[in-house]
C-alpha cells in the first residue's frame, strides 16, 4: 500500500488540482466496484467468507409468497447496501473516501462493527440482537492492482504517462 501511495503521489504531483480530483474520482469508482462485488459475494475484504446468517429457531425456512420467492437473493446478504447509489464517493485532490448513503448507513454500521440493534426497528419493543461483525468496506488483496490499473488508464488517457 505504501508503494502505491508513493507512486500515485509522484505522478499526481504533475497534475492540476482539478485533474487530481478527477483521478481520485476514478480510483473511488474502482474501490466502490470492488467493495460492491465483495459484499455481493458475501466476502470480507481479506477474502474470507462473512459470518453466515443465523438459522431460524424452529429450523424451518421462511414462508414466502410466490413473487417474493422469485425475488429472493439466493443467500446474499446486504442486497441494497451493495448498490452504487448507496455507496457514495467523496473526493478531493488529495484523498478518496467511500461512505454509505444515509438511508443505509445505520444498517451498515451495525453489521460492519458488530453492534446491537433491534430486529425490526419499526416495532416499538422489538428484541435486540448483537450482530456478528461483517466488514463491508475495506482494502482487499487485489485492490492495489485495480487502483494502479485505473490510475494508469486515467494518466494514459490524458497523455501524461
């Protein structure tokens, strides 16, 4: 990671502030795509599988209506969190930050940090459960190569490589 930061700083120093912000945006888009793919595959940033959902106490599967059965996500968790509209990129000339949209931020924090939360927040006295920590955002093993490729493509496209 340190080598990548040094390489990016060296090459970005030749760019104007506006171009550095554009480069940061491209890198942010790459990070958003890789994090969304990991969340969709139920993988932690280090490549290990996320803690699975707890089975129902009675051991029976959920009974779903026919339309809900068709729409079911085949074991995937966090189907809305992984959407691009819910992962926001905040950039400046010198940094990139990936955040969650406020509408899903609380759910993401509960699962990312393993906090305690009500099972159904719409119910006044809903039981509270401590969820296992499932890291949703992070820097994975192949992210360095992806960032380098996105930066090179940006620099080559601008004729600065």
